């Protein structure tokens, strides 16, 4: 198998991080770039907007292009050194576009379990990571209807274990 760059995205609670971490550990020379780690480096990118009805949490992030460029540069460096790369996270379309200015994403996966399952999973996360039902519903709708994500292979992991989802992704590589 040639080296690859794999993107895994989906709404909050869809299993992106869990699946990406487990998959990366099963591959011999692989890195997992979690977009949340890069996003949280850009502390001035977070803002509060309690008036936005599409934003039930009342906060947002506005430095997605910078995050995408940073992830792209990081991925390009790992690719130069012969690594397989997994990029996982809930990031904007602009960030994905900027990533692809630096590396070609060979396979794009959208984890999209049924909304009820995503809400259930979100509720079991550590309290600092719980997004809440309203936010999860907004995220789920975005991934279900945004034209950009039609280019991603959609995996309905509603009734799949993490191991089953990892095996499905491995079969697509």
C-alpha cells in the first residue's frame, strides 16, 4: 500500500477522534493529526456570540483557514518523511481547502451516525467536551446537507462498534 493522507470528519460525537486514534495505532508508520489540538493553539480564534440562533453554545471559532494551513504544513512534513497521515476533526470547508494546498487527501471519510446516536454519544463525553443536543443537531444538519461533504465517503456508524468502523475504513484504504 502506498502512503496515504486520510481525512475523517463528522459532527460532534460521531467518533472521529476515537476511530482515528485506534486506526493510527494499528498502522505501522502513521500519525494522527487531531484538528482540535491545532485549533486550541489559536486562542484568539474563539469568540462569543450569544445572539446567533445557529450557535446554541454561544461561542464560535473564526480562524479556520489558519488552522487548515497549519495542519496542511504539518501533514506535508510528515508525508515528506514517509508517514501515513490521518487528519481528524470537525473543521470548516475553508480549512479543508487550505489543507489540500499542502497535501493531497487520498480518502475522505464522513462519519455520520443517526442524530439520536450522536446525541447519546455526546452526552457520555467528559463534561468539558459535551456540546449539547442543540449544537450536535446543528452540526449533524451541516454535515447532512452541505454540498462540500458529498465528496466524502459517508459511513453510517450508528450500529457499529469502534472496531467495526476502523475495519471498514481500513478496507477503503
